[in-house]
């Protein structure tokens, strides 16, 4: 089956005894044993649940993985995956990461004996130079958040294989519709399912997809032990979201392309970060490994005052954290996603007080552009 069809029929349309078309919400914490020492297929919802199993099978199929695990949030998925790495150890991670992942690595994992080096993973030679005897993994986001740095997944995978490292890719921004890291050689794919997979800004969720039975077994053990599982109703909502993932991504990407071009032509805008610009640094690699550019755009304005004005004046765009939903959102990374990054470091990387990030939704693009137009005006 092709991708759009898999989003709806990854289970091969196996039917339960009632012939339900949509996956029922199996709202049961526990399952009755059939006899002494004879459990049913499911025993306790922290380990597994029919609604969740259905969703996990779909996500594993979309990412081309051996198994998927559905977590209560993206951060719980990242947390569980990092538990596969036992300290003392060393991990090389992208230097432009989701703020929560950065906080986890720096302020939690470091104290569990994991030492991190942060680098632009788009620069393969610099990654290679950082590999040490105790290096266990490379962790990357591509395109990255919020600077849209692109990393070459197959080049990182070749390096990881050569040195026996795990390659972990956070695929939240492009989703498997546009980019499939496991096919490119990654070992583990992570998602904040809260974003494009769910797609409606109504549920938190996270996924980890692994490429081998060995990793699946190890992660299953961590999964059932730490208990950050996705509740059946939330599984239902995410599954419903996935059914329209390709449609939403196509519309979002087309809208984003128009808006990125519009922003670039504005004299008030100093710089636009968007993976789909032909003259952007990562464009060639993007074209090689992904089939679309997604809906994320960051831009730097001439002044902080204008950034604040835009945040106050937008009417269609909503000033809110998060991304990947049907509604267009605008965020102020300095005060929101990257509030924990020291100011000097933030500024050095270009995430200044005049820097905004937008997540383009599925509204009519002319309404979005008109909204920005009026928000830019004094
Ligand atoms: C939002 C996000 C996360 C964290 O996911 P939550 O569902 O908010 O816990 C991780 N990585 C990326 C790229 C994200 O955008």
C-alpha cells in the first residue's frame, strides 16, 4: 500500500467481531485472564491496550519500523529512548534542538552520567571529530528547531554504523509523509505526536519507532516500567488525525511556501529560515532525503518592537506555543520554547528578541498573508 492508503488501512482491514470501521476506544485498565497462567492477549493497559496497539501498528508502518511505542507526550518518548543509553556514556546531539529535549539532556540526562556534545549535525566532519570511545549515539532533528538546519540522515547513519552508534532522529517537523529516517539508515525515530501526526492542537502524544526486534524488546521493557503510556482516548484522537496527515501536509506546505516567499520580500524582515528556499544551505540534502519542506518558518525582524507588535496584532495567526496543527500559530522562541537557553548563546545563534517562528496551518493562505500584512503595519 502507498502512504496515503496506509494512513487509513495499515491493519489490512482486519475486522473485530462487530465489524467496527473505526478503532473502538478500549477504555479498560485491565483485562480478565482466561485461566490460571493463561492471560488474554492484553493484561494491563500500562503495557498494552487494543486501541493503542492499533495506532502503534499504523505508526510503525508509516515510518517503516519494526515496532512503535505510543507515549503520553513527545518528551516522554525522548525520555524513554534516552534510557536505552546507560551512563557513563557520550552522546552527540544537534545544537539546534527542541527546547524541552535540550533541557532534558542538559539538566537530567547529564546527571545520569551521559555527557553531551552539541554540534550542527549538518556538518558531518564536525560530528565525526567528536566521536569518542564512549560515544553511544547521535541524536538529531532535521530540519532543526527553530533554525531549520538540515542534517544528512544517510551520511549520519553511515557514520553511526561505522562506529557502532545509535542514530536517533526526531522526525516531528516533516513526518513520515515527507521523510522516513529508518529507510535512510536511522535506528530510532521520535515524534511529538502532539504536532502533525495528531494535527489538531487537541492532544499530547509521543512516539518512538525502532528498526530492530532487539531495540523493540529493550524499549518495551522501559515502556512498561516507566509508565508514560498514551491513554486509549488519546490514541483514538491521534489515529483520527493520521487519517488526514497527507492532505494536511500538502496544504500546509503549499501555504508555507507562499508565506516564506512573502516574508522574504518584506523590508522589515532581516532573514527568513525556511527549508524550501532553493538557495538555503540544506536545500540539496533536503531534496535528496525528503519529499516536502513542511510548514515551519522562522524569521528575524529589524526590531524587537516590531516582533512584539506582530504578536499583539495578529488575528488569524494565534500567539501560542506548539506547532503542527490545522490552526496557524506564531511563537516568540526567546520567551517560549527557548526561554531556558542562556541569552548570550541564544543571541549568538540568531534567536534574538526580534526572532519569531510560525507554524503554518490549513487556512486560506490569502487570509494568512493579509493577517501578517496588517500586523506588520504601524
Ligand atoms: C514539541 C516537540 C517535542 C516535544 O513533544 P511534546 O509532545 O510537547 O512533549 C519534541 N521534539 C520536537 C521537534 C517538538 O516540536
